[in-house]
C-alpha cells in the first residue's frame, strides 16, 4: 500500500471509507473495497462499471458536451486502465461532478455544461501549481449554476458539499482557476438572492405559525415581503454595497423589509435577526451590523415617502 501513488501528483494514496484517496490532491482512485495485495495489479481496472452520472439521460452519452465525451468512450478508456494523465484527469473530473450533482440534486444541463467547461480548464492546467481537479470542478459548477440560473445552489453550499465529500478546495486555489479560465465570476445582484432567502425564512416553523395569523397564505406574505424588500434596496446606494457579500446583504435586506412591512401594517415583526440568521446561515452579528450601516436609514426613507 505504501508504494501506491496518485497518477496525477505522485503522492501517496491512502484508504478512506473503502476508497483510495490521494492525501495531497484528493484524487479518488476507485470506489470498490480493495486489499493491499490486489491494489498494485488492479488499481484502475474495472472503473468503467463505476462510470457516469447516475441518471438515465447520461447512460448512453453526454448529449451536447463535446466530441469524444461519450460515456462509451470513457468506459473504453477505463477498461484499458486510463493510460494517459489526460484520460485520468477527465475521468476523475467527471466523477467529481457526478457525485456533487447527485448530492445536491442538480439539473442534468448543469452537470453537462460543467463537465465540458472543466475540460477546457484542464487543458490549461499544466505548469500551474496548487490547482487540483476538485477545485476546477468546483469552479466549473459555479459557472454552470450561474449560466443555468440555478439560484438555490450558492457558492457557500458548493464549498460545503465538496468538503463533506472529502475534496480539498480553497478560495486561493479557486482564484487561480478563475485567472486560468480568464473568466472572472461576477457576483449575482442582491435582488436575485431574495427568491431563495425569503422562502427559506418563511419555511421556519415559528415564522410560518405567525404568518398564518396575519395572512391568507405564506405566498401572500412572501409577495408582500419581496416587494417591500426590493423597495428598500432601491434606497441603498449601490456603491455602499461594495465589499459586502451579496448573499448576506440580501439576508439583511429581507430583515429590513420585514421591519418596514410590520410598521406599514402596524403589527409586531414576524421574525427577528436571530431567526433569519438561523434560516439562511448568515451570522447574526453580520445582519445586525449591516442593518445599522446600510438599511436603517433606508427603512426610514421608505416609510417617510409612504406617509407623504
């Protein structure tokens, strides 16, 4: 076992939960249970049986993701022990994307585009230290989610999923991939996150119970909260938003929207800073500080204009 090395970086492979994993780059050699005596002879044999996205759409081929990318082609490579480094990397890349997409129940088109995009980055990877295959896959999925407008999958959720699955990724390495791809990821506007954050807050048991006392349905409340929150955002200077995480800003804006809506309807606020922090995974002190810095005055301006 000690002589077993990663085909990508030549570091030692270790056994983790019945998987052979590179201790450096996180490469997974195979997913079947092995013994030390059998590894050196068959480290990559039979990978074709483990190949591919676990979805009927991908059983035959990857429609529209490029020439030479069919599942049959990669199965053929795996059956011949994936002899070249490029073949190994492309197989591993597809495997990582497959596992993450399955974990997050992501649409087929996201997986397909991410795989095609990751292959373009792999071809530029030589000579750049610190850029691992999982990091390339993470970046490719981020680009694909943005292109496909999959708002429920945030960068934070992708990072967390990669680490749960045992892949080593970091912001520094992600920045290197961004430079390599020559395609910087622009953050989404704050307003786009509201369609994810507001339903998450409304789904909180305590919020849902209070909503039923004041509204005919949660949908009615969500629509009113969305309109009020976007109105408040119009009072916040876009230059002042710079340097703030747009997802956290959207969470704070939602809290400010509820404060304004409660005053307009002359009732108690339905949720607190603690509840929104708990619902959307944003630190409570972040909501508190951003509200004081950016949104308190915006709430006053909105209410003053309404009263006039």
